[in-house]
């Protein structure tokens, strides 16, 4: 059975802006909506209730994709918490489908959305031309998902070096500026590739 619609549950507005800019290119005619929460804590607290609500009406052709940042959490434990929220609501997940299949897909940005920007530094350079194109060659940035000391802080430092955001990183503005240039196939963030491949699979289901 083909998927007709995807609801995305995300922890903040910057991910919403990022997805609304990127998803039309990835999903084509497949319809979608993005629902942001006021932070990761609110999403995790409200997720069980939200999924129980979905259980009451969700058509078999709809999917729910939950996207959260890893931050400093244990990735395995965070994924288990997301999965349990779905199971307790009576919904099968991509990782653990029910007899009826799955309705929920849980994905984690490791460690934050900004890792996905580091994964396609060409897109960042296109949006902010004064930024050094050599950043990905530095050892600490070669693996976007393993940047130590805070990914968004590292991203902010690199843009400040180039004269941008001297009063602080404006995440919504960055999302709007970078996403038009982002090319999924060249992104070196493993967590982004997992997310992208998930969407390709849902689109082709």
C-alpha cells in the first residue's frame, strides 16, 4: 500500500523551516505537514499522548516521522524512549512493526541539525560566501556526526570567523538560507543519510 501523507513531529522551529524547504524536493507530490514543539523536552513529554491521538484516526496510508536531536543523550536510550512511546500507543514502528505493519518512524539528528549543515558545507558556502570552503578538511569536522563540544556552537564559531552572526546564531535564518543549496546525495552526515533514505523508502512504498 502506497504512502499518501507524512506528518513530521520535530522539536523546534528551525527543523520545521529546514524540512519545509527541503521536503518538496525529496517527496515530490507526496503530501506532508510539519508540527514543531517548543523544544525537545516538550516533544518527549507530549509524544505518548500525541501518538495515542494518531492511533484513533490515522489512515493506513499515513506515516508519522519523529525527528529529534541527540544532543548529549545516549542515542540508544533516546531511540528506545521514542519507540516505546509508539508501542504504548499501539502503533507499529519501522524498527518494530506490528502485524499490520508500521505507522511511525523515529529518526535522530546526531547530535543536532547543524551537523547536517556541516555534512553539506558546499551549501553553507553558497549561502554564506565568506565562509572558508576548507572547513570539512579539518580533522574535527570530517565526521559531522562526531563533532565534539556542541555542533551548533562549532557552526556558529565558523560563521562568526567569516563575519556572520556576530550577535549570535539565528537558527531560523540559517535554515532558510542553507536549505535551497543542500544536495542530499553529497551530505556526509550519516544521520542525515539515514533520514534521507527513510524518506526515499516511504516515497517509493
